[in-house]
């Protein structure tokens, strides 16, 4: 047993993922409300007054009502320390979300009752499956009309390839929505809409009691009883071990906007969700209970505070205890570093912390020392794996629109690329800078942030490319020959690695056939 066992045991670090607009940010905010971290929730998109959610603090997010950066929020709730990572739902930022999923121990998936399982959710679920991450599903917006709950459960099983087990059950939906029956705790929670405050519920132990009819319509009571009977007959008993293995997903129903069904989700979550789990490094598996500190950088964020041009590197602590001002080894540099102001976050309100434990996420001020995937340890050489950059699918030349601000533009590009928002390639033939992204929206975000955070103006110029591939070869002559033949399409990435920018799928296939000695990689981790 580690001396920090107790601290580690009470940690719950998880991400909330969903398709855009399923209500992820609203749910995050309501969890903070229960944690007492905020006292009144601002509706994410309120038409009368533009209130903004606590977790979306970048200007562009406020304008668009979407989350584009992953925020970290921590709060205490009934003896547990909860770390939530709010991830961008928009597919153009999927890469950021994939990396975030490497830093969490479990996941809550939010599904819109009317739309069911959407594309982005499927993609993210694949990452959870790959990593065997335990998943809880929250079916949101029950106060609107949507799909039949049983059909929805079938759809979740089919689309996400995971078995499900409802732990709460809705009483009707839309205008007629009366509440949920909490199967996990065997009580009835009646619905009183309140967008901003936490409301009290009526507890109800026995749904077969005739008293039920005094709270809901007789036909709703009848349907609830037969639904529950069906659930108990069709679905296996809920087993925590199966959930922890990632083989079954408990399902909850509610309305995050009206604060309903959220507390049930949270109470069950802290009971069953895993505390920090072992993490695989290249060298060995690291156990959270170890006494020595280790952690990795999974995200870098520029300008958390617009008044100071500062970057923050987010570290997921994998083992032991992190202390302020202690010396830790930066494995890639092979040198010791100390941090006098590590921070913990409540969205952008941050405070300096003296210590943090396995499972926590802390922010370290970064002056260009870190890149995504870097490891910090008490001295051991460890390399945590699974933080790739993917091959971008959209490309544009980035040009300076204001010659007086060349310095600001270069600094801005450098910091934003460190964040992993997009990738920078320098064409070896003409020296021009090319930005590669996974989606169109990232170009807008980059342009907007360069202007508002660095005072630099950029303009985009079209370039027709199909894919970027990292290339390597054991045969130096073949590599040189390839680079000479493809000179116009050769570039270097930020780390100075060779990248071949293929202009069409056909050309890429031909290149792979013509140059058997060259290895083509589609993620940067090889």
C-alpha cells in the first residue's frame, strides 16, 4: 500500500464526450453546481441574455456557443475529488479529444434523446474501446420529445458496440415528462423544472404502492411498473466489475438543462467509477500507488490569461505525489526542472497548488519547454505512449497579411502549433509554411486567435493536397532518392521530421508501390 492510497482512492478523473449540441457543456456545468463549485448555472445558450457556461472561456467559444478547447475543472463532492475534462464536441477538434481520453480513467457519454447516437459519438467510443475505458451513458433532453427509451437502448448497443444496463428509467417524455425512477437506488424522483438551482425530489421506495398514483397519472404508473419488470427480465443484473472492464455501460436518463437526473448520475458515478488506474509506458506499466512521481503532458494551451502571453502545459499525474518546488526530471531533455507555481483549475479560475496526487490534472507554466507527450518523473526514464498527431486532411498556405507584425505572427503560429490545434509543415522546395488541420473550423479559430491574442493578421491561400505522411527508411540512398524525386512535395514538420505531402490518393498509392523501402506513417507516433 502506498502512503498516498487514501488520496488516490478518492480521485475520479473523467471526460464528458458527445456530438455537438447533445448538452455536454450544460451537463458539465450542472455537475459543478452539485459540487458547489458554482451556485447559479448560466444557460449555455440563453436567447434573452447571452450568458456563457463556466467551461467555455475563450472568446470564440462564447460567440459560437461551442467548446473548442478542453477545459479542466476540479471540485469536491461527498468525500471524493472529481476532475472533469470537458472536451470539444465539434469534430474538427477530435484530435484534442482523442488526446484528452488518454488522460482519463472513465468517460460519460451524453446522447440527445431525439437524435440518438451521432457520428462523433461513434468515433470517440472507438477510442474508449481501444483503451478499455469504462463508459456511463447519460440520455439527455428527456423534457423534449424523442425516441422510445427501449429503441434508444438498442441503438446504443448496436452503434457503440457495447452492452447496456439502464440504472434509471424515464416516466414519459416531452411535455408529459414526470421524472425518473432510480433503479440503482430504488427510488422515484419527480420532475420539477429548474434551470438554475438544485431542487428537492420526492423519494419513493416501492413503485408497486398505490401511493404512486397520487404523484403521477395512473396510466404512467402502470407503464412504469411494466417497463421496470421488462428491464429486470431482459437486462442482466448490473455488475460493477463488468462496467470497469469496459464491457457494459450503465444508462441514466434526465434533462441537464433543467437539472434533472444529474444528481443520480453523479451519486452512482462516484460509487462505481474507477479511481486512477495503471498507465502503460514504453518501459513498463506504472501503478498509481507507486511512491515516486510520474506524469505526462497531454495538452498545451496558449494564453489562458490574455494579459500575460503564457502557455500552460496540462499534466496528468500517473503515480505518486507532485510537490511544488520539488525537482523533477524532464525525460526528453534529460534535465531536472522545478515548478514554483503549478496550478489547478476551475475553468479559467486557477489557483496555485502545493501538492497533487495520481489522477489529478495540473497546469505548469510553459515557456516553450514542453510538447505533447513529454514525461516528467522523479528521475526514472519513462515514456508514456498513445498521444499521436494524426495525418491532417485539409491544408492551406499561411501568409502574413501585415508585414510589420511578422514577429508576432511567427510567435503565434509556434504557440498555437504547440497546443496541437493543427500542424505546421515547412515546404522544403519553396520554404512556405503550410498548416494542416482535421477540419475547416480550425482555420477560422487559428485566424481569430492570431488576431485577438497576438495582434497578427494571417491570410490563407489554397493548396491542393490529399494527405501528409511521415516517412522513414533504413535505406539512406532510397530515402535521398525519394526526397529528390518528390522535392516539390517534401516538407519538414515542427520536430524537423520528413513529411511527404501527397497531392492525391492515386499518387500516394503509386509512391508506396514505387518505393518499397520507404515506410509511410499516418500518425506521428512511430
